[in-house]
C-alpha cells in the first residue's frame, strides 16, 4: 500500500526543520526527495543512507526544482534564517509557484509564530506574512505551520550557557511556549497523512509552555549545578531589533498567544516537554554548551 505513495519533496533537509520533517516522513514510510546544496556533505550522505533521494541544487535553480517536483505528492518548504528579506520572499514565493504549476497534492510551508495579522513595515519581519499571503492566493492545497521559538535556541551561543547561566526573552515569572524541532517533523508528517483535515489551515505549533523559573529549575537539574535564569537586560534588547521584536511579541504580540498543547498532542502523541527534550537530544546540546564555560 505504502509503496504506491508518491514522494514528498523536502527543502532544508540538512537543517533543523527540514531534517526533522525528512526523518519523520521516512519513518512514516513516505518516499522522500530532498534538495541539497552539497550531496557529499555528511548530512546529505546521512539522508541518502536513511533512504532519501538526493537532488543536487539550490533555491535559485528553478529548473532543478521544477523537475524535482514532477510526480511528487507533496512539498515541505522552509527557508533559512540567513537570507535577506528580498531573497526570502523571492525563494518562498517561487517555490510555492512551482508547486502550484506542478499540481502537487499538498504544500506545507513553515513560517514563524511571530507572524501576526498586520505587517510591521520592517522588511525582514514581513517576509513570512508576505509569503503566507502569496501561498493563500494560489490555486493549491496548502497548510501553513508557524512554529514557536525552538528549544534548541536556548543552548546556542549568546544565551548565557557559556557563562554557566541562561538568558532569554521572558521575565522569570512569565511563560514562553517553545517547540522541540523533533516535534515539527512529527506534526508535519501527521498533516501530510491527513490532507482533507489540514487543507487551508494555518496553525501555530509548540511543544511545551514554561516560565523562566521553570527553565532555571530544569536546566539546573540536568546540568547538576545552578544555572540561574534572567531576561536579556533592557539595554541589550534596545540594541538588537530582532531580540526586541521577539521580546515585545512575547509580552503582548503573536508570540504571547497560547498554542493548544492538547491539540498538539493529538497530532503528535510523542510531543516533547522541555524536560523530556532535556533528557534526550537537548541534554547533549546542553552539555556541549556548558563545556564551553570558561573555568
Ligand atoms: N529559531 C527559531 O526559534 C525559529 C522559530 C520559528 C521559525 N523559525 C524560522 O525557521 C527558519 C529556519 O529553519 P531551520 O532552523 O530549519 O534552518 P536551518 O537549520 O538553518 O537549515 C537551513 C536549510 O536550508 C538549506 N539551504 C541554505 N541555503 C540554501 C540554498 N541557497 N538553496 C537550498 N538550500 C539551502 C541548508 O542547507 P546546508 O545545510 O547545506 O546549509 C539547510 O538544509 C527561518 O525562516 C526562521 O525564521 C525559527
């Protein structure tokens, strides 16, 4: 039965979200095709060894993408964070246009949970809503997911762990919803498995909701030493427009809206809490970050 399935083309499969989606689709026994920049890269080789079909190309190679979309069931589209706003809109809309021309069955675009109802006037904050609007105007069955901030962000440089503490965007007694990247793939795979239910749907996704105090307690427990939690100081936020945008969105903007975690668990019964993420892939990432603490 499953061998009758046509492939799903996954963009960004050597990265976080695309990698999670490719893994979950392969596990659900979909044939998976991935567009990779470098087929000899370790992540590409691992995808090939896991059963994915590699297509060599970049977002700019429209002929390669059009041909990779031939005979596919679905497409998962995600763009990296390091593009300019113009590039993001250009590639995001052109991938969607190519998918519409290819008459695929189901297109899933990963946007971001900070997207609100109104444009902000700042080009890089408005790239995703512009891509979303473009997709909605196309004649294509599409689903848009808007992931909340990744748990993986907490252990990246700049969030304090290299100094043995944790700094983030909320006040200690406020809460934040976070997404484990692993859950994105499982949720997207559930969506590809039920096109009628998710046709035309835009859905914020998250894995858990935690306060700053809970972050401190969980990180301290797993690290086996005190990891104090604090919010970025106001002067740091004032100097960084991206962090400031997210912090204010967490106070009273789109990032403050509550994702229904019960609904998430129905979509993905293996949904990770912060603590279960820290017991799994997060633990290794946390240990790596803490190993950089200067003695
Ligand atoms: N960080 C968060 O908390 C968060 C939350 C919600 C949404 N987002 C959004 O998530 C998106 C990033 O997703 P991610 O974290 O999964 O990205 P990522 O891990 O950086 O992966 C990017 C992928 O795109 C590929 N790529 C880069 N340039 C390419 C090109 N020119 N042509 C073809 N492929 C190319 C990369 O290939 P290589 O591996 O070969 O470089 C990689 O596979 C951003 O739009 C961001 O705003 C982030």
